[in-house]
C-alpha cells in the first residue's frame, strides 16, 4: 500500500504550484489599483512559496530533479511521488498500486 505521505506531498506540490500562479496573476492585476491589497497578496504569496519550497525539498533527488516536474494534476503528482519515493511500489493499468516483488526479495 502506498504511503499517504508520498501521495499527499505529490498532490500538494501541484496545488501550491497552482496557488502560486494565481497569486502572481492577482498581484499583477491589483498592484497598481490598490497597493495595500497588492502588499497583502505579496506577503501571502511569500508564505505560500516558502511552504511550497518545503514540500518540493521532499520531492527532489540529490541532483535537484523534481519527481513531479512533468505532471499536470494532483493525481499525477501523487502517483509520480509514490513511484519515486516508495521502492517496490508498482502501478497497474487502472492506476491502482500493488507491492512489487522487491519487498519479497528482502
């Protein structure tokens, strides 16, 4: 059974990525009209990006490759994280997970 932690991190990476893009677009739209709101959005964006950085630190290998880099959705991110972070987990054609033979070889 895949770890909930791995699937959650993969999905959260995609959620934070989408939130960051939305915040940056909102800042660009609002900043000239209302600088105070722009400042609030910048601070919120700073906090979101810091949390996103912490999540991505768990999803990167030692060379800096992000396991969710080529994924588009939360589900894709979750699946990519499970494959990369859980040895012995194999996917099936319907997207389900099963424990591979690697666990039996130990």
